[in-house]
C-alpha cells in the first residue's frame, strides 16, 4: 500500500485549482512550468482503486484455494489416521463403526475411467465442430452451429442426469450390448451381468456431451487465431483445405486443444449430479466389476450420495479424504495441461522428426 | 519449366468494389517482371489473381482471362489447388511453418504431392536449398525448426519451399520488405538465378530493386482513392526507368508523385 500512497501527493495540487475558478487556475498553471517542471509520480484515484482491486482479487483467490486445502486436510487427517485399511488401495468403504475401513481404489478407478472415456469421445467431436465452424461452414451456418454447441453448456447438470438415465440410457443399451459382444473378452468391456441401465459407459457419454461446449469453444478460438500467413503459406503450395488445416491450423492449435481437453477432463472428474443420477450404485456384497458396462461410483457421486451420513467426525473425515483425492487429481490434471501447453507452444521447441536428416546424410555423398 | 502468362481484360472485385480494372499484359517465360506503383493501387491484388490466391479473401472475384500456355486459369473445371501447384508464391513476411523443421518445411510441398520416398525427398530438399542459396547455412541443422532462422534465411527457406515443387511460375509479393539490406541483396541475387528456370513476377515498393532485378516493369496507378487500380504502362525495365511513355510513370519513378 505504501507505493500507492506515494502516488497521492501530486493529486491534491491538481485537485485544488480545479476547485477554484477557471481564471485562477490558468495563472498558476502558466507560471509553474516556467519555474520547475512537475515530474513527480503521476497517479490518479482510478489507478489506485484499480491497483488495489487487482491486488486484492489476486490475493483473495490464493487465500480461498489455501483455505479449501487446509479445510480438507484438517478434516481428513484424523479420519485417515483411524483408517484400518489401506486408504489408497482398498476398495472397502465402511467409514462408520469402531474399526473404520475405507479405501478409494474403486472410486478412483470409476472417476478416472468415466472421465477419460468422456474425453476420448468429446475431443474428436469438439475438434471437428471447431474446424467446421472456423474453416468449413459458410458464415450463415457457422454462427448458429457455434451457438447451439454453446447452449449445451447452459443446460443444468440435473437435466443431463435425468435425460441421461430416462431417455438416453435405453437408446444406448443396444450399443452397449453390441460393444460387449464384440469386445467382451477385454475385462474393460465385459458383458454386464444385469440389464442395469445406469452404467459407467452411459455416464461417460453424457459427460462427453457436457464437456463438449468448453472443449469446442477453446479449440474454435485457437483455430481461428491461426495466422493468415501460415494458412496462405500452405495454400500457396497447393494444399487443399484439409491439407492446409493439417499443415497450418492443427500444429498451431495443438497446445490449445490439449489445454481445452484437460479443462474438459477436469470438469468431467468433478461432475456430481448427472453422474449421481445416472450411475447405479453396486450392491455392497457384489464382487467388484471393472467393466465400464457395470455400475459404479465416482468420488463426487459417492460423497453426494452419502451426504446424509455425515453424522460423526470419523465418517465425515472419510468422505472429506475422498474429496481431497479428487482435489489433488484435478490439480494434477490442470498442472499436466499447463506443462504440455508450455512445452508445445507455437514455434515448436521440440524436434519432431530427426529421421529425414539421416536419410539426407545418406544421400549427400 | 517456365511458361508464358497472358492476361487479358482482367477486373478484380472485392464484393462490389472494383479494385483492379482492365489489366492486359504478357509475361515472358524465364524473365523477371516487376510490378511497381503506389500503395493501394492493386498490384498485390492483381498478383494474387495469377495463382488464384485472391480467392482466400472472402468476396474477392475476377473477370477476364489469365492464360498460362493455352490454359485459362479461370476456365470452368480448373481447381485453384492445382493452379497453385503450378504457380507458386512467396509472401511479404517470411512464413515458414513454425512447428516444422527446416527439412520438413522444404519437403512439405512434395509431401502434398504424395512423394514419400525418403531418398527422393532428401535429394529435392538439398537441391532446393542449394537453389535458394541457403544450403551452406543450414545443412548442419536441417532438423531444427525453420522459425529459428533469421528473417532473410526464413525468406530464402520459403523460396526453397516454393521451388521444391518445381512450379512454372513464382510470384513474389514484396519479398524483401521485411528484410534488412544485406538479406535483401541475397534475395535479389537469388531472383537473378531463379529466372534461368522459372518465370518470376515480383511486386516491390523499392524502385532500385525493380531496376536491379527485373527485365520488364509494369507500373500500376489509381486515379484517386476509391477508384480502381490500372496498369499504366509496361515495358522493358531500362526503358521504363529512363524514358517512360507516360507522364505518371515518370513522376512516380523520379519521386515527384503526389
């Protein structure tokens, strides 16, 4: 704050004459520059206000993140100390009772697999839509399509959940049966024992629809920013539109698409209500099923499903600990996105194709 | 290798605005033709119509004929992509593909044409870089990004990229305007060399450059702002610079243009 105070002195002189009458102001202004130039710091109320606001906002965000982290840690640590099973590798979830046992292995698996599948489905579609609206669609069509995709983001997640389980899941059932028949020998795609509709795969597809808008919007922005010179360079070589996109647009937009995907992944990891409504919770006695065509629970849906159980600090702590893991995973995903983006900025620090060089050396002699 | 271009009655429009009016000229093979004229007179626009690059700009369209050895570039059924493989272009700002290595930049056009053979690619890349007077400077770092070169080297890389696909004609849109005098000299030497194999058309604001590198010079001008640009006169460079037919040309060349 001291530096902003330092900008204060020049203001009063500027304020004083303006309070006086116009002729009175003209005289000192005409005399002053002749004697000595006023080169002191120039600062106005707006500068100080805005600087304070900007600093305050920045600090506030850091504080909030720190407090969330401290809150999670403070509640989770005592519960973790009491845990009688391996927190990271156990699939049991019995946080109540004298011997609390809880582990996140199953939650972790379901959370990650559902989000990754959502990303795998959403990213190619998002890139396709983004390319269509930037380089293929006529202007008249591009804007409505872009708006329609943006509108998907405005649908509340509770609606996605209801739509997903009531309308979409029955439609998806034949697809699941077909996939399970074809790929059932892989544990991931194992044929479901029941005709249950609320399976991980269905949740993934709905998650894919939910993250589509954000991935599309960011990809579209970055594709549209591809410098004209790069695009013309490709076209002037006789590139078709798709070749131009491959040579100029995609390399330029790669880092943007990666960060967009990671943002989408982060959203999918934390999505609660839609997943909660769609996923059927496996019976506690059933053996654990790794198939994406079975039910399951993610971190977020588990916590939301059992919010009524937060009656003792031990139980609450167990769920908070699960929440902490989600927090860390999301944080890691975001960090990974940043690292990838920093590494692959346009201008390419990485050497991508050293092989032709060797071929060339062979050809030189 | 090099072909004659005959343009007749060419008008260029941006939407309803007529940017270039009624240009007719013949560009001889294996020669350098320079387009000079004040900013906004449509010379760059006109240059782009010679390989249909103006079509990248929304709303741009052309009336008239551009004939490349008996083939009208604007005849129905002609694919602009195919035209650009025959008539290459070098731009004002060097624009190597930033994520590609030097090698890949030069090879990119060949790869578009479906050349996959490593040995063939390597041979053409070496020949093209030599053709662009760049080989000695980059032969030890072909796998490094093209964006890491200096501006002048990047522009020569772009020329190597353009000649790698063996076009008939090379269009250059103010290729030296972003370069320092030494790099400019290197490009000018290169243009001199290129005309043995290609038909070269260059737009330039630098009249000494036009005088130094070109065989033919075309002077473009516009009557007033908002009026279309026109070809005022075209002739051997020596004559245009020493004894032009038109008063406007003389005024422009001697700097009395106002």
